[in-house]
C-alpha cells in the first residue's frame, strides 16, 4: 500500500487502524477531522468525490478553516487520512456523518444523501460501534429515518448492538474566536448509553460537551439556533425597507440600539440570507410541523421577508441609477462587489449576491462581479468569473459582500455610483452623494 502523499484516492494508507471515520469531507467534516487528529485520535475522512480525497491525501486543504500546512502535517504524521472506500468503516470505533441536507425545489427536506450513506454504513456496521449524525435536519430524523436504514442493512439493533446519537454541527466558516474545538458540542443519543458514548468521543477533542435527553432535542437545538438568526435578520430587513420610506438610516438605528447593555442583540440587514444553514434550516421545521397540524407562521413570515430581500435590493439599484445617474437598469453596466455569502470567505452557497446578479441580468443589465475570494462560480445556468476591480468602468458598483481587503474610499472616489447593501462605506466613515445605502 502507498503513503497518503502518493496513494490513489480509492485506497487507504498503510497506517495503524483508524479510530474515527467522518463521512463527508466538506466544511464540517474536514475541520472536525482536524480537531480529532490534533487531539491524537486517528481519523479518516470518507467522501465519494475522488478529487477531494486526493487533495486531502496530498495535504492540500480546500477548506479555509483548515490551513494547508496544518493538514499536511497531520497527513504526514498519519493521524489523518482520506478515502473513497466505505470498507474502512469496518475497522473504526465511531462513524460520524457530516453530509448535506438540502431542500428540494418544493422546499421540502431532501435526506437522500444522508440515507444513501446510511445504507453504505449499515452494510459495514459491527457490534459496539457508535454512529453520530451531524447533518442539520428535522426532529426525528436520527431515530425514525437513519436508524431503520442502519438496522435493515446491518441486521443489528440500535441501543442493543450499536450506539446511535445526534450532535449538530456548529461551523461558522472564517470565524477564529469560536472554532470546532471551542464551541460547546450538544449530544443526544437514542438511549443513555448512546449519549454516554457520544459525549466520551467528542469530549476527547472538544472543550465542552452539553448533553440533552434525546436526538430529537439535539436536532431541534440546531434548528432553533438558526431560526433565531433568521427571524431577527428578517426583522431588521423589514425595518430597513420601512426606514427607506421614512428617510431614516437603519444602520444608525441598529448601532444606537446596540449600545443598550441588556435585552438587545444586534443583527444587520442585508441583501438576504446565505450559507449552508440559515436559508435552509427553518424550512425543515416548518415542514415537520405540518405533521402535527401546526403552522409555524412566525418562521414562515421571516422566510418570506428574507427571500424578498434580493428583489428589494434590485429595486434599490434601479432607484439609485434612475435618480443618481438618470439611467435605467436595462443597458447599464453593473459591477457586483462580492459573491461570498459573508465577508472574507470563499463560501458562496445560497449567497443572496448570486440572486441579485440574476435579477439584475433579467432586468437587462450587463453584470460582472469582483470577489478576491471567489474566482468563479456556476449555478442554475449562471456562470461567471471574477473580473479586476475597476469601478470607473461601470455605471454602478453594488457592494453585496463587505470584504475587509477592499479600499472603500478609493472605490467611492472611482465609481460613478455605489449601492452599498452592507454598510461597508458607513463603517469606513465615508459620506458621499454617490453612495446609496440599503
């Protein structure tokens, strides 16, 4: 067998047996693998994407939260490996599932990726192993969806032959003050022994463990965290639209309210929700709630407000061009600054900037984008590459993501018109008649 640096992606490196397998080598799985490896646990990432696996085995990190030099060191020390071969699961003590749980076009939960992986895990499951689902989902998924698949394929019984638990991922890409290691880990098993096993596993690498009574409680914990953000962002997004009519600066109001030392948490308005959690997770609960003849009206209203924000931002750009430059959107050249869903990262999943670009194009504009973190993107028939930042060449620049490496004073000086959806200019202390804010 070959070493991690040179092996083919469908083989496992010649090392001592792995202790932990993580199914899914993405934004959740790779940082989690690093944390376990840093703690001295031998961990292997399992992914169907052979290109990802080969990069990992060569110590080449594609996840910003895991520096390439750190990954390369762990691979050289043979405490972290990667493979496309599910058979490696037969040898480990614990199997963690960190796979996508997207929504269908009808905005219903799509568990197909997780359940297909569950079937592969079940075929290799042996007595005494621990299985933990980390993928965000609705209450009941671990017990009612994943458990039957594991039991059917393995012939074993959860709670008797193997342990089963849920522990929600809490990854915030690009964050350095709170990491996978330092963010408290919530764990809930289908029985006390499963909770004990999961708590012991994560406790070997993560600073703080918080036990809950069941996987359902742990599943709902994750949804509550993201619904809380969705609802509060919707509130300030709605107020931003009202403030436009009242000619009040919403950013000034939020900053002023944030001076209160109790009873208020500041949320910022923007062009909409982005990332792998907040735009999706609330709909998992609204879907599940219908099973109990319950309408989650508050959550659904927040979803409507947030989904409407790209459309409002398109109107704001139209208004700025019309009144600020006596031009229409149709025929204008527009540069969108930033397509990542938040500042200083490369993750553009569910980014509202992409929707804004699409809407501006549909309105007849010629749209380009500049993002130092996202060289290109392609989705739903829209494929673009980042262009050089040359504000003077466009009729308007739309700040959709406030990356810190941009000189906003220079940007405003060069651009004929700026539509600032993130208050990047305000934070930089810039006041100019060229700038139209959200």
